[in-house]
C-alpha cells in the first residue's frame, strides 16, 4: 500500500528521524519504544526492529500498532550532541553539590 502524503507531511517526516512505536503486550498493556526511521521512495516509513525484541513479537501477534513522530524529537541532518567534555547543567546533575 502506497502512502499518500502532502508535501507538508512529507517534509515533516523527512526532517525528523525518531518516532515512538506503540504495540500491545499479551496482557493488553502498551509497550512503547523510540525507533529510528526513514521514508522510502514511496513515502512508506521504514523502521529497523530486531526479531528478538518485544515490539517485534507484539506486532507479529497483534499487527495494529501506533507510530507518533514528536515535534520535540531531534531533527535531521544534525543536532547538537553532547561530547564527553560537555558539562552537565547543575540542575540535571546527580552530584550532591554542584559548583
């Protein structure tokens, strides 16, 4: 099945690289994971999932899934990524005292 996306939808999905995939566990509770994705030439979302993961097994058992591409997720082609020398802001630090 080919997706029919507007130019705006295609641009949004192409500019982002992370999505949230929700599948259903056997007990009916949700299993939610961050996944990377790309759009193929036919505007289909292509994701990579290992066959030993819960999301894979859940989707095989119950092929109804939900995918969300959050606006706050990092975008392509690059984002600022902290390096080993990037200081952690005091508010995020687990150290008892922060100078």
